[in-house]
């Protein structure tokens, strides 16, 4: 929406700030009940659900959908979870329903089940733990990035999806593992708390991808020494390289490939890089990421053989 002009009134500014989505109470206060009814009757405006209006007659935009979710949530509702994470700039977050958070003392609004087809489902979560530092002013209001990521991971459909949420937010530098652990220390009854703490500890230790988290978990499971992650080394040409995992004492480098296969050109370049590191005196083991999940025993056996005293 365009920025209101210098002579704009409260109604124009409210429409701008809330992407054209208002509560019926707001609209009546700004324009009067008769004028609001006239806009609706003539089809200039849409009634999204009881108590929420769109000051237009088109389909809801993504930003308008977020405002509808917060407004149907009722007083003190705020955007939360994956929707707040995505709105905060983390890419690659799957869409779907829009979660909102309300204080535990409030009951969920009955309007969430009466939304139109162009509006995603709204899922209302209640919480008794929402300190002021977890609130972020925004359009619409939302929980902070750290609180949103922890909630999204706790509400995720699987542990794998929860790990992906934590890793994506940290990898894209929208939040740090330390900030997430601080939130987790306050949410003492959050779902998957121990699992989330373990994953964040790995991220805090240098893991930047799910494959690296899987590798650390495998080392703990099979009682192998933990590697250093994302270590900088120079190859035979003196160029600086980043190693996925490196056991310095054994001069062992492990590379975990995230894809099932690579393009020929990319594969060739990667092999050349690997050979130069090998020439410099290190040994290299290479595993596809899926093997760490489907056959960890085979990976552990090879690591155990490579980590024997030389």
C-alpha cells in the first residue's frame, strides 16, 4: 500500500499499517457504522469473518493473511512460530497454517473456524510464559525471532523438521544458538526440550547443516571422538579451504555430501579440491548425508577404522 499523504487521517494510517485489514470495531470508530455497512453492501469492502474486514474487494495478499490471523486471534494475539520466522526473513520455511500466540488466560477465538477459502487455517496456541523480552513490535505484532524459532521447532511435525528450523535460522544468521538456548531456558515445559537443547549445543559447537548435526550424533552414539567442524585448512596450493569435519590428531577429514548426486562439473571441481587436500597430507573419507541416517553403523565402522592409532 502507498504511504499516506501529509493530510491523511487516522483511518488512512490504520489501513496502511495493517495492510487494509481492520476489525469491525476499528472501522466503526473511524468512519461510523453506517458508512462501513455501505461499503460492504456495495461490494467495495469484504467481510473476512465476523469482526474482521478488508478495506477492498480482492483476494487476500500474504501480508493481509498475517493480519487476519492476528486479528481473529483476538486481544493480545501475536504472530508466532514458523509464520513469524518466515516474516522475519528466514527463507525456505514451508507454508501452511498460520500460528498465533495468545496468553493462557484467554480463550481461543471461535472465528478461526469461519475463514474464507483464500485464507490459510489459523492455529491458536496459548502460553503462560511470555515475558516482555519475547515480544517484538512489528506489522503485525509477533514474538521475537528467537522465541519464534523455538516455538516453531517445538510445534514442528517431526524431530527432523525441528532440526531443520533451528539450523536454517542459525545458518541464515537471523539468530544465534546462544539466543535460542536463552529462550529455551525460560520455556521449561516446551515440547522436545531435551532434543532441542542437544541440537542447539551442536549448532553452538560449529555445526551449520543437518548433515553435520547427524555426524556429531553418530559420534556420540558410537563413542567416537568428536571432530572439529568447519575448520579452515590450506591445500597443496596454499588456498584456504573449509572442512566439514576434521580430526586433527589423526589428520582425518570427513566430507558429507548433502545431495544424492552432483552435476559432472561440480563433481569434478570437488574431487580436485579433495585431491589437493589429500596431497597436503590429510586422509579424506566421504559419505552421502542419507547414509548417516539410514546406515550409521557402516559409517561408524569406517570412522573407527580410520581413527585407530597410526
